[in-house]
């Protein structure tokens, strides 16, 4: 069994994706060569007209025509390249920012002078022909490998008299077959290297520039950070409101009553007055501690013992059974830990309030450089992220997750179950 597995790894791995990659190379060959006739036309026209005495308008017209045709076919070729990658290897090339459509001559001039268009022209007119040469070389290697590896088939197709008169063909054919097999093992690696080169060239010249990528990144970061601030502010207001309407009001009422008792009951023994004074002081200290809690809410057990202990404590406080499974070989960063903790805590709170569930499951595990958090319940379902108010409920969780560039998804069909999946990056 181990030998079979080893052979599958050694023999199967190089050819696992070689078919799709070779198809990608073959499909790219006509696209890479599409602009070559236009530029040959341009060079031939210039070579023929420059030595002769040609009127300048005629010369400019004949020279500009292949250039204009190149500009016209460039967007079509770019679409073809994107479809080639999407259909054969399932990759979507990043798209650059495009100008708003317009029909006046100013918008046409802006489109013709954009860096996006001329980077695409550079890809199809310069990089494309060079890649076509490499495409032909790789396809030639595959053809030679297949022909050489099957040389005995070709020999048996020859007349029998040739094989009888030239018996030395077997040794030569063995060498040719060995060379063909070597090329067969070399073919996937050459194809993979060429596909990586073509993909890199396509991403650089057909996709957004480095400046556009940085601008998009800055915009995304600004939006996510703004969402974090909004979510934190909404959370603070909610806690302040809950404390003000609940525990804080009770403590204030208790402190007032104790103060009145101390002021009006003058005939109490000294020991009883001392107890009232101490209770009054502790009630005021509790009010102050609640105010401090609003400004710095963070469970101490999370910082001291990590997610496993903190989530177990959270699960124990809920009235329904909650199974917690945490598998973390090493602790993530404090920020990611805090986000995971609050996501689980808020999600379980929503389960108890709205889901009508009888049990819930919490799974936390690290897969590579990603912390995966899954909260599932057997409730009625119907949770809708789009319908949630900004900064509250599921929308608040999504913003908290986005603050660390994580992903948030909620699958909650009518009738249940509801599954919340969160992926948090925890790369060093």
C-alpha cells in the first residue's frame, strides 16, 4: 500500500494539472500572435515608404492605421485572455480601474491616453510575441516527448522488411524512448514555469498597477477601520445603556437608600452604623467600577489563559448546552484572540435571544495561517446579515471581523440550522 501511494505521488503529481496548463499554453498561442501581423504591416509600410518620396499625410495615414487597429483589438484580446485563465485554470485576473463611459471626444482621448490601455498594448504587442515563442518551445517539447516515448509504436508501423534488415533499431529506439520519458517528466515542470511566468506578466500588465493596488488597499483599510470605530462606539453605547438602565440604576438606588438610612436613623448602635457606612462606600465603589468597565472591557481569563478557557466560561453562562472545541497549537495575536472571543460571545447571545435553539456548537481551530471560528445552532434560522442594523447584531460582528481583514459569512436558511463562519488571518 505504501509503495502504491509513493508511486502515485511520484508519477501522478507532475501530471495532475499538466493537462489544464498545457491547454492554457496552447490557447494562449493565437492570442499572443494576434497583433504580430499588424506590427509586421507597420514595419513593412515604414520600410517601403520612408525611402520613397511620399506625402506626409499619406505616410501618417498608412502608419497610423495598424496602430489604430491595434488599439481597437487590444480590449478584445484582453477579454480573451481573462476568459482563457478563468475557463482553463479557474483564475480571475485582477481588473484595473476603468474610466466612466462617455461618448464625446474628450472621453475618447482620455481612454486612449490611460496607462491601463497602453500597458495592455505592451502586453499584446511586446510580451505576447515573446511568450508565443516560449509557448511554441513548450508545445514542441511535449510533441517530441510523446513521439519519442512511443517510438516503438512508430517502428511497428514501418514495413517488416525494414525491421529485419536493420536489427540495430532496437538499441537506438531504447535510447529514444528513454529520452522521450525524460522529456515527459520535464514537460510538466516547463509548462508550470511558463504558466507562472505568463500569469505574472498578465497580472502586471493586464491588471491594476502597483499604485492602483495601493490605493485600493488604503481605501479598504480606511473603510474597515472606520467600521471598527463605528462598531466599537456602538458597542460602548449599548453597554452604557444597559448599565444605566439596569445594574447601575439598582446600585445608585441602593447607595441612595443606604445614605438616607445613615442620615435619618440616628439612634442606631455604632456597629450597625459602621456596617451601613461600609455598605454605602462599597456601593459607590461598585458604581465607579462599572464606569471603568465601560472604558476598558476585556476578560482577564482571555489574557491569562487563552481562548479555550475564556470560551468555556462564556458557554457555561448560557441556559442551553454549548459544546466548545478549541484546537490551537499556539496562541494567535491578542487582537485576533479578542475578535474571536467577542464573535463567539455575541453569536451565542443572539442564539439565546432569537434562535429558539436547544443546543449550540463552537469550533475554533487554526488551519495554516488562518484561525477558523464556527458557531452553529439548531434553532429556527432566518438570520439575515443584510437586514441587520449597522453596528448591531450580525452587522456588528461582520465589522469587527473586517477590522483584522477577516471574512465573515452566515448561512441561516428558514427552519435552521444557522452556521456562522469566521476566518481570521493570524500570520506572524
